[in-house]
C-alpha cells in the first residue's frame, strides 16, 4: 500500500504511534520527516484544503515561535500563516497522514484506522 504518506516527527510519541498503527494495517507508508524537508506552500495549502482546515487550525499554538512571531494576530492572512509553517515546520501539527485523496491529522493516533475502514 504505497499510497500512504505520513508527515512524521520521530521525536513525537503520537507520530511514532500513528506510524506503528499504519504498519500494523499492512501499510508501507512514505515517511516524510517534515522538520528536515518541510512541505512547500503549495503542498501545505493542498493539505489544508483536503483537511478542510485553516492554516491557524493546523498550527501548534504552544510553540515558542508561534508567540515570538505573534501568529495569533488576526490581521495575518492565510498565505502569511502558511508561509510561517513552511519557514518554521515545527509549527505544523503532527502527524498528518495522507491516503489517496484523504488527509487526516492523526490525533489521537488511532484516527489512522479511519483510513482503512
């Protein structure tokens, strides 16, 4: 099952659990270490569209860089928020799992099982 992709942070326990659950389902996901190779703005915008989420919804608001860049400013555009996540991928909520045209944020990790129902 090569059509599964996970945006993964190996230091995150939730991300590791989601990856393990995918493998338990027989998937051999493409693992994207998004902190090392962050998605570009077009890819991130496409993921947000498929998630039916705004950029702010996908942001980790507890990250120091969120506060430092004052990303809670309601005057910031969607494009500016997407660019902040491209520039600072630590801001991206994880893990994001893609199977075909379906995209989910696997929080809790058991949400990946929805992709196989």
